[in-house]
C-alpha cells in the first residue's frame, strides 16, 4: 500500500454576508490565499446575514442557488462587488447577477420565493452564533476564530501562519 495519498486540504471557513462592504474587501485576502495555497486550502463560504442589511438573507439564499447551478464563487464575488447596489435594489439585483453569469434566473427567482435554501442559511448562521461569530467577515481555521468585522489588518498573515503550521503537521 502506497503512502502517497495526498493530504486533506486545510479548511478555511469564511463567515460572510453578501451585503457587507468589509466582506467585499476581504476578497483580496481570499484571492491571495487561494493563489498561495491552491488546492491545499479549502476556502468555504459560510452564511452569516446580519439584521442591519435587509437583503443579506435573500443574497445568502441566492448564493446557495448559484452553488446548485455550479457557480457559487463567481456569483458570490459578483454580488460582493455590488454591495451598495444590493442595498438599494435588493432581490432584482440578485436575479440580474444570475442572468449576467449565464445562470437560470427564473430558477433563482423561484428559489427566493419558495425558500428552498433557507435551512442551509439558517444552519450556517446558527453554527456561527454557536462558535461566537458576531460580525463579518470572520475566519475560522485550525480551531482558531479570527474576527475581521472590526479590523482586517494582519488577518491574512495570521491565517497564513496557521495554514503553514497545519500543512507542516500533515507532511
């Protein structure tokens, strides 16, 4: 039996909400981390819609529909690039972004009406609250919670330190 089985990737959970301007800025760090680690880092978006953003919950559901249609991160990034517009226009923007990405916009509309992704969003939010997430973005890696909702300075470096240590332990 060969010992050449590749190590499981390190998981980075990013607790995010798609109407949050700070989450939009956090994408720079997410892109840098993906570039540095590639498949060795599994970046997972976790939903944490905040009450102060009235379209965040619908946006989280729409992101789940985008995942169903195979374009979760392109959709997430496109919506985050338009947080101000989402605040002004709400659900029509979510449908427009789906259409722009070549997704089934009618299915998005139906998903937002029938609430088929509500349980996933609620489960993420409940788990976030259970582990102490209070704002977005918040990162969880290697059992460490890093709150970027107030200040993101130095967070990428801290994530890299933890990821490097976890990857070295796997080697």
